[in-house]
C-alpha cells in the first residue's frame, strides 16, 4: 500500500513526471470492475483455506458478529457521524450509508500474523470468518441505503421492499454457492490427476458464482462465494490426492498476488483522489472516528466474547479494499456527485481509516499478542522442537559419517562442515507458559521446563537452603498431556490423508475419519477410538436389509451368536434336539410359505370385493385355525427348549446382522490393486528420472496407470470369497509350483472350529501348519522369561506367528483371517508354540501335519528353490517388516516400499552356507534366526533379529551355537542387469551360487486357477498318508560340509562401497 501511495503521489504531481499517469490508469478502473475482478479470488481463497469443521462450530458466533453485529456497528457509526460531524451536515440516512461502508473489515495482516505465530485456530477462524461475511453484509447494507439516499427514477423504497431485498440477497447467495459447489464436486470427482483441469474448475466456479449472483440473480455474490469455498473445503476429497497440494498452492499464490495488486491500487486511489482539499477539521474527525470505531467494535465483541480474545478481535478489525471501493463508487455516483460534503468526504474518511488501521493496528498486533501472553509456548511445543532438533542433528551426524567413508571426500575439512551445518534449538531462550500454584510460588524456581530448557528446574528448599530439582506441576502435566493428545490426533489425521493419497482409503472414508479426528481435537482430553465409528460399519439399504433377513434361511447352520445353550433338564433336552434340527426349521419355513399363499388369496378377494361362499368361508377359517395352531406349537416348543429369555434374545429371527466377509474381500482386493499400481507408478517415475523413457511414452504409460487407479473406485463393494484351493495356491511358499500344490492339497485335512474354540495353546508341541480358509482367529502371545532369555542369548525367535514387537518382550495380540498361515516357524525348528490361537468366528482351516511338512521339505529340496528355503524366506519377510522400520536407514520408507524391498530376498539353505560372504550386488542382510559373528572382526556378534551392518562382509555362526543361524540376503533392485564383480574372471563360486539363489527366489511365479481346478481337493476331517509322487523334485542333493570360499578383496571392497552408497542415499550410518 505504501508503494501505491508513492506511485500515486508521483502521478498526482504532474510536474514530476507528465507521462506517469499513464501507468496508474489501472487504478482509475470503475470500482464495480475492481470488485468483480478481485473479490471472487480473495474471498474464495480465504473460505477454501478454512477448516470447515471449525467454521461450522463457530458459525453461530460468526453470523451474530457478521449480521446483527454489522447492523449495530453501522448504526453506532451513523449516530456518531450524525451527531458530531457538524461540518459535513450528513443526515442520519447518509451517515448510515457511510457506516455500512466503513464497518466492513479486512484483517489480512492480522490473520497472517496469527497463523505465523501459531495462536488459537478458533480465534483466526472467528476473525477471518467474520470478515468474509462482513463483506457480504456491508455490500448488502450499502445497496439498501444507496437506494434510499439516491433512488433510481420512478423507484419507491418501502419497508417491505427492503425486507424482501434483504432476504433475497442474504438467503439466495448461500443457496447459489451450495448449488455451484455441488456441480463443481460432480465434475471434479470424475477427473483424476489432471491439475490444469481441476484448478480451472475451481477458478471458473469462483468467478461464475460471483458474476451470476451479482449480475443476473440479484443475490449476494460475496456470500455465494463464501458458501462455495466452505463446501469445497469440506468436500476437498473430490480433488485428486496428488493434485490437492497444487490446488491449495495455486489459490494461496493467487490470493497473495490479488491482495498485493489490490492494495497497490488502493494506495494509488488514496493519493490521487482521496487527499484532495484536506482540511484540519477533516483530521480531527478522522482521529475521533478511529477511536469511535475501535470502541464500538470493542463493545460489540465483548458482548459475545468475554475473554482476552475479545481484545484481539477488536484490534484486528482492520479496514481494507472493500470499503475503499464502495466509497469510490459513492464518489463517482452521478446522483450525489454534486454534494461536495458526501462523496469526497466519504472517500477521504474511508481512506484515512484504512491507513490508520493498517499502520497502527496492523503493526502493533504482534505486540498486543505478546502483551496478552498469547505467544508463549507450551511445554509440549518445546519438547517437540527439542525432539525435532535432535532428529536433525542425528541426520547430520549420519550423513557426515557416510561421507567420511567416501574416498573422494577424504581430504574434506569436516570440522568446517560440522560447524556450518550445526543448528541450535530456537526455543531455548523463549518464554514458557507455566502456571504455578500458591505453594509453588514460595519456591524460587527457574522458568525452564524439562528437555532442552535453558536452565535446570532448580528450587531452593526453605528448610535446608539446598538446591532441589522440582517436578512439573499438575498444570504442566495437564498441558503436556493435552499437547501429546493433539500431536497424536494430528499424526492420525496425517496418516489418513497419506492412506487416501495412496488409494487405501476412499473419499468417503477419509472424510469420515478426518471429521471424527477434528471433532476430537476441539474437545479437551478427548481421544479417538474405533468404537466411535461403529455407526458407520452398518451396511444400510433395502438390499442389505433383505439379505440380512434371508441369509439365515439360506445358510445351513446358525451363526455362532445364534447358537443357544443346551438346557440341563432332560425333558427340555428332548425339545432342544427337536427344534435345533435342520428338518424342524425346514418344516416351519414350508408352513409359513403355505400360510402366505392363503393370506394373499384372501387379501386379493377382499380387495376385489369378491363375495365369499359358505364353503370358502369355512375353508379359510379352518386353514387359519390349523396354521395358527401349528405356529403356536412351534413357538411353545422353542420357548420350552430355549427358555423365555433365550427365545426372545435369540438371533435366529434376524435381530442382528451377520458379518460381511464379501465386503472385506472387496476392500482388500481394492487395496492390493492400488498398492501394485502405486509401485508401478513409482517405477515409471524412476525410469523417467533416469532418462530411460521419453516424455511422450511417460505420459502414455502414466495415463494408463492412473486411469486404472480412478477405475478402482467403481469396483464392486462385494466379492464372492475365493475357492479354498486358490487360497493355498497364492501362498508365497507354494506359488509357482503345481507339484507342491497338488501334494499339499492331497495331504491336507479340512478342520472346522466353532466360536471360542482354541486351535492351539502356548506350550503345545509343533503339530504342523494351519492355513485359514474362512473366519477370524485371534492370536495372543505372552512372553515368558525363558523365551526372552533364549532370544537375547541365542537369537531363538519364539514360535508366536505375530511380529508387532521385534524384540518379543511384550504381550502382543492380532487377528488373522483368510489366507493367513499359522505355524511356519514350528515346522522349520520343531520348537513348541509360544502363542494361543482362539476362534473369534466359525473357522475353517487346512491342516498340514508336522510329518507331512517334513516329508514335503525332504521331497521338494531343489538346491536353489527348496521348500525349506521358501518357508524361511516367508518367515524372514514377516520378521523383516517388523525389524527394518526401526532402523535409521528405513525410517523414511513407507511399509509398502519396505515390503517391496524385502521381495528381493532369499535365504540360503545348506551346510555350505554356514559361512556366508556377501557379494557386491547384495543391498542388505537381515539375521532372522540364531547368532552369527563377523569373520573379519570376531568381537562383533549379531543376535537375531537384526540388520547386519554394511561394513560386515562375511559372517559365520558363533563358536558354540545352539541353533543353526539363518540370514535373509536382499539384492539390489537391478539384479538382472547387475555385474557380479569388477572382473568376471575373479568371481568366486560362492558369489555365483548366491546370485543363482537370488535370481531363483525373486523370480515371480503363479498358478492358474484352471490348473488348480484339475487337482484333487482335500477331504474333510481325513488325513491322508504321505504321498510320494514320482513327478516331484528329485531327492535331496548331497551337501558338502565345506566352508564357503573367501571372496576376493576387490569384490569385498566393491560390495562394501555399493552398500555404503545405497545406505548414504537413505541417510544410514554404517
């Protein structure tokens, strides 16, 4: 604005530059055009950036301040101007017109300060929301008073017309905004990742809404755009996840540019037009009006906000471009342009108020916030800053550690690097918000708090005059708890948006979750629980209701919840056996169907007014008596069998819904599809970054992938469960081998369990593998002292089937469903089970006995692709997914990326791999079982589970090993094209062997469903003997007890260098 004032002064003084006025001609644009160009952008940007739930929560207060408050403020200013501005001789109507112009607020600078220092979000929304609606109500009042002051020819203004105009403008605007918002959402939801189109739709919607409302419909364009922005903010998931950030940045930049240009123009207008013929009396009136405005606003906000926030809202009531444009429109109005004390004075006083509020209020808002102690930091924010600084310093040290191993940077001065890149905690010297109790005020305590405090919390003991460290106060504990709660909710919200961006959550799901989380943020000490979402789990609709009613009649057995307890009485047991038989329910259903036929027949005759004969009346009467007797008998039998309480609480009559496995399968399938497409898109982006694909081909492939991503939202919400044989065929350690699948299906036994049945308990001997075909199984692991010591001393992983805690030192619980495998580690090691498996629903499993699996491992023992190696690899991938996220090198990786990295792994099997050397193409090595030692440095002993450091090039078992160690080696991404060494002639046999292992293990394979359908299915509750098939892999190859040859030194250094470079890219410290 100051820049605009300077330009305007130069232009006004024609002797300074005669041609300068050409460049300021834009400021002489008609005020209507200025409003039409800038208001849609500025209003939509503010409304779209608001958090909709906070605006809705504060909407009542905002509307009270913006509408009744605006009217009150208008008439207060009108009264002041009418009573005290004697020289202007304004009537009360003219004063009211000026009051409507000067009451519009534009707190751009104040809101920017509030967001910068991070004060109350509710306060920022209140100020900004009031400003948005203020603009609309100011224009509305301006138009009403303008028709009174300068009516058009032949127009008569009445009270009824004023009320109708007010309702039309005030109500029609939001309705128009809502309609345009729904249309925009409709079009945006059908576009995927097209930034130009999505940005264009939002831009066109903002301008069209304002223009149509103002020019054609006669409603408030400002309120219409406000409603448009708020609805679009609430439904922001209609914008593609990858484009959302770009859309927000576009509007932020557009709003910033719009405000900048508009205030430059305002400055030019003020200096060129408003300050002509200024008198000393105008200055007195201006100062008086400035204080009157602040006092009236203070009284108004104090009525609705009894807090220190009232002062901020009062002082933040800056005036801006809307008032200037309205005053300029009065100044140029032909009806009143001859009144020298109206138009020019309106513009002069408005410009003066705008300048004073911007210069005085805008520049002192930060001082006011400091004085009111709204900028003081909470303990939680200080702790968060300290943690962040420590994380950054750790990244600095890790990166420097990697660089020190780089021979090209050997002569670098790392002292200078460390000094230049060091950062300090910026919150060390800032004030801390802490409330003391009366007893604590007696102690002279330091204001510093907890971690990263500038001083220790030391107090002087009144008895011994000694220094003692004080504990945090109850108020400080409350603040820390509240801060931790907010951080947790924020992390959950970020996780929801991240899952939405990755396609895991649908638009509706992320909206529901984020709304729940944001509602929790507004309530002190309120956390988010899964129980809060129960009402969203119900499947609604007529089809779902009919399915739930008919499903019990189509299923051969009742659900577990439907089952009734067998009575103790021998007499009632007979009735119980009768009513729980399938034939009894079948007879009842037939009776009901027959009764319905007679009911329909009789109803049709009554409707058609058919005259019944005596025989028909007797027939209907007899059938009614018979059916009533039979159904009453059924009722009495069930009451006797179940008891009154058991009958009325029974679920057989469809009072509760069944679980929806088909929906779960559909969601999982959609998630798997999106995860695969995400990895495909990442691979495509890497190809483009490496210059291996041109822009045109990249765009074509990207369009194909993203069109499939968009199509995922139209996939069925229910899918029929797959055949049990395909569940087995898709297992990682079965996939690709039809012989193995055929063998397992022939040897498997189908077992069924009811709800509450225990499949196995902790301490049971390993008895093979359970493959869940249907149902949900709860796994609970409670560590014992012996299990913890065995893992710490010898690296023996408990046979728990659950991997939440890689240390296995805490209790863990998880739920497994279709496709999960229980007992793989027990088959490999023979150790007893460490967890308990309980059925949460009716469960059907394939059981492969320990003998069957041992025979299979002996039969399928290909050197590079044995069943034992496959089982160890599957176990290692599950364990690795729990180990790697805690490693610094992988902390920035998503779980999908970690799992994709683990797919490039293999577990060497054989005595010749007791000592393992790692070639250059090995990226990472994970010890998944037992203990090993670094051959080159025997003092380094590694205990499973852990990531072997990249500096370790060769490992072997410890001297007195209790179990055979197993390592999972992970290759680089480009294994197919990777050279095996610096010189092909120097490649050792072990390097080639390991490479063959990796190539075989990471080769994708699958089995066609047609092939599975030709195989024999397992028999229920029947266990076949071990089937020895002549077509399976040949017998176990003879294994030599020989130590793996030493790798050449140049190859070892190459591998170490390659792994250091790989870790450096992830920020790991070797």
